[in-house]
C-alpha cells in the first residue's frame, strides 16, 4: 500500500476533490460512463444546507487525456486528489468502480463501490 505523504492535499485545497480516471481511452462506453458519473456528482443532488449547488460542483475532473493508464494514475497521485475514481472493466460489467481514497499520513484506502452508490459514498466521506 502506498502512503499519502507530501502530495496528499486536504479536500479544501486540492485543485479538485474527485478525479475520474478511465482505464482506456479507446472504450467509448467507459468514457460515456465517466461523463455520466461526472454529471451526477456535479448535479445539485448532494447539497448541504446553505449551499445553492452540489458539494462537488466544480470539484470533479475527468482525466480523458490520451495517455496510458499508469501515467494518469501517477499524475493523479502527484497532484494529490483526495478521491480517485477508477473506471475499468468492472465498471461496465458489474457497475462497480474502484475508489482510491487518499488520507493524510495514512495508507491509501481502496474501495469497490457500486456506480449507483458512488455519490452518496463520496458525500459521506468528503471534507469541505
């Protein structure tokens, strides 16, 4: 397990709190799913009292660069996104994504989360 040390940023100062990383640039179904997840997180469904928009509004990014998956993950780790959502074959076959949660000074936590529960799961663990 990798440890989150100097490049793990608190959600309040990270450039984005959630980075969605498709494992393939050539699979249009994965890219479409990435867009769907992005839209659902940006939606106003995850509101906090006193806030007019979603807690994830303007805080989600999709890494759709034409790079190899390993390079995308290395960059995501270097940038310090608190949550990295990996979309691989399971995302399409079983509707499950892997979320790498980076915690300051602790080992990263990897969780398998059903796509339909991802927003709520992130909402429960996010730090504003």
